[in-house]
């Protein structure tokens, strides 16, 4: 029972974006979690009772899938941060040395023509001093390539 309450406590603390993507088999559980999230933070007793109710509802739910999703949310974000950091490093490297496109293509499978177009556009924009999103577009291409 305490383990189910602890799992429920982790679920209600998820950010809104992750909470909306959470796939639950039980509509009753989803409603209980939403009810908890709507309670005022200073209303400790109501939150405690609602958390107990969540634990009770979770007795009838298969928690294996829920635990896997929670694990993916918690550790998947670390992986995403690593990808974003690596993309930022590659973007700076590509903008300072356009010949490093070949090195990037050696490490990652992606469309060379699209990558070259974005690199050239970002370099031109940087030279003109008028970046209208070219560097950001290059970053998105790099993130997409590194994510696969």
C-alpha cells in the first residue's frame, strides 16, 4: 500500500506535459490524480487523504506499465539533455569550420544535402549579422539526426 502511494506521489508531481502523455488504463485513477493536482498546496490534510485514495485505486491497476512510463520520463530527460548538448557542440563546430560536415556525417546518418543547406544558410546569416532563425533551424536538424 505504501509503495503504491509512493508511486502515486511521483505521478502527481510530474510536469504538466509529461502528465498529459501518461497512459493510464484506469479512468478512475486519472481522475484521482487530477483531483490531487487541483488541490491547494497548503491544504495538507486533503492532499494526504487524496494520496491515500490514489493508493487504494492503484491496488486494482496494473502498475508495471505505469512504473515503466515514470522511469522513462525521469531518465529519458537526461538522455534528451545529452542530445541537446551534443547538438549545440556540433552546431558551433559546423559554423566555425564548414568542412566538419564530413566528420558529422561519418558519425550520424542523415541527409547530407539538407545539412549542407542549413549550414550554409546559418553561416551566411552569421556573417551578415541578421540571424532570422537559420542557426535555430540548423540546431533542429542536428537534434533530429542525433536522436535517431
